[in-house]
C-alpha cells in the first residue's frame, strides 16, 4: 500500500456516516425528533461539521423554534464566520423572535459579506422599519428592490417605509424610463390606497 494512502489523517469515519445517513433518512420521512437525535450523535463523531449543525438549525426553524435555530446558526458562525447565508438565517431567526438589534447586525454582516444577497437587504430594511429607522429602512429596501426589481414586497415596503414620494424617487432613479409618465403610472398602479 502506498505511504500516502496508509498515512492519511482523514480516515473514513464510519460512525459519523452511519448516524448521518440515519438522520437524513429520518428527516426525509418526517421523523424530525429521530433525525435530531441522529444528528446529535453525528456531531459526537464529527464535532466540527457545520453542515450537520445547519441541518439541525433548519429542523428547529421549520418547527418554529427560532430560539434553538438561532443558537445553532451562532454555532455555525463560530466555525464559518464569513458565511453570508448563515448570517442571513441568523438574522431571520432573530427577527422572528423579536430580537431586532441582533437581527439587524446579522443582516448587516450578510450584506457586507455578500452585497448581492437581496433577501438580506430586505430583512435589514424590514427590521429597521420596525424600529422606526425609516431612512435606513428606505436605503436597504431600495437596495433589495434594485437587485430584485420584480419583487413587489420590496417596493411596497419601500413605499411604506419612506412614503410614496420616496418610493417614486427611488423608482425614477432606478428606472429613468418612467420619466414624464411616472405620475400617470402611479395613478394607474397605486402602491397604497
């Protein structure tokens, strides 16, 4: 046997794979309690696996237990601090719990790490609006609407955060083809009644 193969540090961890495959099987069939237990046993065999912790976090989030999900997302960020998607998921979980300050910090980290993550901009804008920071909310929601121009939720939230005038301003700045016809367009398609 070649020395390179014989001296491998990363030998096959059969216990990890046994529990991981069981966990995936249970999760597939909707037995999330058994899946969580198998994921926990998988972590004992492979403690630094962020994907296993992520799977557990998503089970908790799907159950509506956003506190437990947030704990797991924080654990992942200790292993992978530059993971924008996990920062977004932490922000979402914190927002669902009502912890808006931590949600804003998580969304800001997500947008800093991946500026094209439109849903993080949207979450940031919504949380800023909930705190009454309407100028910051309008900036974030404008970024979300610019990145996803067909997202009516972002445009609606932008109008609610900054008023119709702000929404029209951003719409005109983003899409100058509205130009002279913008007032007519707004009369035909009002954002709010």
